[in-house]
């Protein structure tokens, strides 16, 4: 891909979440050969869970919730499934997180600068109605790593009727 792109209406129609549940505003890169995508997540005080924090400037500064970041690993997986694996919800494909082999929160991510999420498939086993994929997920904000995950998801093709 040559340049970042806004979210494609066809992609939005195929997602398991409504646009407000995706919490991304741009696809930054799609590299099918490297089995990698990058997306941008805006951050602000109104993010779910983040907006419900009891904030203390020293003891508990406002930050993007870790639970929300785990949700975003699934969003990145959906983007990867659509653009790299070619899976379509309308054709019966659905995905589920299977395991977090390793998850590491490296730094707090304060609201303000967007988070860039890179999702790279390190292993893909494709069968007729199932795909098992293992992903490295890297979240960075203003050049600082805030989360790293090594996670597995299972994609299943079911009869949509």
C-alpha cells in the first residue's frame, strides 16, 4: 500500500463491530507478502473504560485501558483477516481469540497521541473451514512501545443461514 487510507465502507460492512466499536480511523499499511497490517487508533479521554478511570496525577494518571488494548488486538486481527487472508463475514467467516501466549504492557499510553498497532501473522494454518493464525501485535505511541502481544486466533467458516 502506498499511503494511509481511511476506513473502506466495504471493510466496515464486513466487520463484527459497528464503526464506533472498531476505534481505528486509518489503515496505515497492508503488506500481504509480509502478512502484516498497521492501523491507527486515536486516543482521547472519552475512550471506553478510559473514561471511567478514577484519576490521580501521580498514583493513577489517565491512560488507555489495558482491557481496551486487548480488544484492539482483536480489531487488528479483523483487519488482517480482511486485507491479508481475504476472509469475509458475509461468506460465513467469523473469528475468535484463542490464546494470549504472552502479553506485556510496556508503558502507559496517555490520551492524546494516536497509537499505531502492527499485527503480523507469524504462523497461519489454513484448512477448508478453519484458519489458525498466530500474531505478534505491537502497539506504539509517539515512538514508545506500550503493548506487545503474542496471540492466537481461530477463524471458522460457518453457514450464515
